[in-house]
C-alpha cells in the first residue's frame, strides 16, 4: 500500500475512534489474501437492534467469538450480512470494527454491486483500512462463459489489479453457471483471483475437477472454501476443499469438522457433522435461513436481538419452537447447543 494512502486510511480510522495500535499492526502485517487460505472464514451477520440501528457491541462479541473458536479468517458484508441494506458509510464502519477486533485474522469484504463505481469505492476504502481482499459475485444478467470472464476482467481492472479477489460461485442464488473450465480460465488470466467461494449444488465433482486441473498443471493453486450453510462440508473436505466460508449458527462446529478432517479423523468429523444436520437443513430454508441463524446466535448470547433490517423479519412462534426443539436434541450430542 502506498505510504500516502496508508496515512490517509490511518487518519480516517482514528477519526472514527478505532484502536490505533490494532490498525498499525494490521498495516504492518500487510495481511493480503492468497491461495494458501484455509480453515474457516465465517460469514459474519450484521447485528441490528429491533429498530434497525447497527448493534456495535454485538459486532465486538461476534468478532471475539470467531477468534476464540478457531476461525482462521472472516468475511463481512456477505449475502448473509444483509449488505444491500447498508449505506456505504455503514459498510465501511462495520468492516473497520471487525478489522480492529481481529488484527491477526484476514478479513474479506463483500463488495458486490450493480456498478463498478460503487464497487471500486468500497473495495479501495476497505483495503485502505487493512482488509485482506474482496469477494465479488457475478450479476444475474450473465448468461455465457464469455460474459462471465469479461465481467471479472472488468471488475478487476475497475477496483485495482493489486486487490485479491474471492469469486463467489453460487448459481442457486445468482442464476449464473460458472463451469470448472471457466473458473480455470479466470484463475489463469486474472492473477488477483486467489480464492473460490464454492456454493454450487451439487458441487462435489466441481471441486474434484478443479483439483485435477491443478494436478495436471493446467491451473495454478486456488484456495477453495465452501458455503451453502456448510450443508455438504463433510464430503467437500474429502474432495479437496480447504475449508468453510459460510455463516452457519455454530461456526465452532465448522472449525471442529475442518480440524478433524485435516487430522485424518474422518469418522469423528462425520459424527459431529451428522449431529448438526437437522439444524443445518432447517437453517438452509430459502427466505427463512437468516432469521433462523440470527435467532440461534441470539440464544447463544452473541446478538442482543435476532432482528433483520427491513425488509426482513423474525421467526414466528411456531418456527421458534421448532428451532428450540432442534437445539434441545442437538444438545444431547453437542453441549454447545444447550442454550435453553
């Protein structure tokens, strides 16, 4: 980072009452994302009060919890972070607070935007604050391979070719199909791409194919961390994924599963994962998933409220009873779920 730009970022952070020692530590480390990324990068929700204001105290609690449970990194302003509901200033402030609270963890920031001007503004500002990289999802207007490749080439040029990029591959949400061959082309032609957030479904064969490209030398190393609420993490790891990049309400379980898989303790990893499957499935419901996630994080004492900023709601009484029932059953096998 150029000295002048770094000094400008420092001044801006100080004016926002950030901890200057944490800021200087992060700037000195130059913690940029690279293709060796692995482990668990939880997708942090944005905590709100019932009236829609941002709950800064809960941001601190979440950040501390992620570090304590073994997360190797963090992603903020993701799809489950309700990013489209935030102003630019709020997005920067939330990012800055997470960066300050996790000075030894790489923080990736979602900067997906309808236009490159706003994407560039947010990307360059958060990188100036010490972010490790940015995550970009394709717009749902892309239909051909050439359009996908051109889009990421243009996005890279717009934000700055020195900013590490995470490609979010989530066709179920964005309606854009990115084949393994297109991903290989993107990786080979755009040096800034360091990580794939893999959320295709079904997607196990895609992971195997991408790792085969690396093995035959036709594609450079790419970090692959998986989303989809963690629903397929048990086998994604054995197919060659480097870890998890999702927001399931028990990120500590995700950390344990990744750790056990890497240690070769496959049965133990599956036993723990299987115990969480009913809640994982329930949280995966389209439209209701964020409400479930926030409700459980609220019950775990990490959020003061399970509110979403409008448009968005909370679980009704019947859904809360169902989640409580799932938690009570899970607690018999994982005491972390004993939050009644």
